[in-house]
């Protein structure tokens, strides 16, 4: 059985004090979900030191929401993968649609970042997905294939074993729209087949998370699909009851 993962992405929300309160509330309710379900929390950089001890004590992994594409140097305002690793960060979210759209991240940028994440013994949560116009033009398969081939296909077999993929239907993020469970399964199955073209049977073990407006009311149906291994959760991750409620859907 593949890993079952619910990863929260807090984005640019909460103060450090609010983040501590939120992680405490998640930890207090965590036992309501199956022990086999892995919880990951993607917090702002400013929160990592504040929440990491509480998270570690309660079996919750910490993810950073991004990292620099350079190892070190005169890059004012950037945070390196080495810095994150030194704080006990275990995962880094890369390629999120907001980073691609608002900050111009390209596959070249992401190739540089993903190498640094692996070099510092962390694992990437690599995001792919299509925009509304691409979905409507029936280009969603082509978009996802290209995003995989241009970055993931450059990984070694050993690196690939640590990869988590998150599929984001960009048209369903923060819009209230949600892909149907059938749509989610269709694209997740396709993603797994593309991964298998390069990595063979190892693709059967790769967790593929759904990342589009997942909430307690629809998580059970989405997670019941054969190729959906959990969720990358945005807004619902900011409410402990909702985040744990999604984890309980397994």
C-alpha cells in the first residue's frame, strides 16, 4: 500500500504565535485519524523554529513552502535549502502554481531547486497542474506531461523514490470549484503512467496528492480513488478541525 499523506500549505497566513496555536490544535486532534496517515505542515519560513518542536513531538513533519535556486551567496531575501535543512525541515514544496504564475518559476528554476533539496537530504513535494484555459482546451494531459518530463525525468532512481507529486487543478484553487473524484482519478492515473515511462514499477509507490479545494465534505470520495494518495491542502489547513477532518477521510 502506498503512503497516505495529508499535507497542509499555510501559504502567507498566520503570525508565528497563531501558527503555534494552530499546530497545537492539530496535534491535539491528530489521534482522530489513522496512525498510518502522515501529516505534513507547510509553514512560512518565520514559523519553522516556533512550530518544529511541537510538530516533531507529535509526529507531524514540517515542509517549507519554497527554497532558493542557489546554494548560498549574495541573494538578498532568499532562503537556502541548507538553511531549511539545518532547522529540521523534511520537505520543500516546489513548483506550486502560485510560484509559477506570480514569480515566473520555470522548469529550469525548478531543476536547480530540486537538486538542492535532495543535496540537503530533504524531499520535494513537486506540484504540477493546468490552468482553466488549458483544461477547457483539453491540454491538461499535455501540460502535466511536460511539467513532469522537464523536471522529474531528470531525477535519479534513488531521488525518485523520495518524491511526492501533488496535482493541482489551478482552476480549482481558491475558487470553490473542485475537480470531481472521477476527474481527479483520471489525471492521477495518467500522471502515474507518465512516471512509469521513466521509472517503471517504482511509480506504483509514488504518492500523488490532490491539491484543489479539498475539504472534509469531499475528501472521502476523492481519497477513495485508486491513484489518489492524499491531499495538498490550502485553506482547510488553517482550521485544525478541517485539516484533521480531511486526514480522517482515509
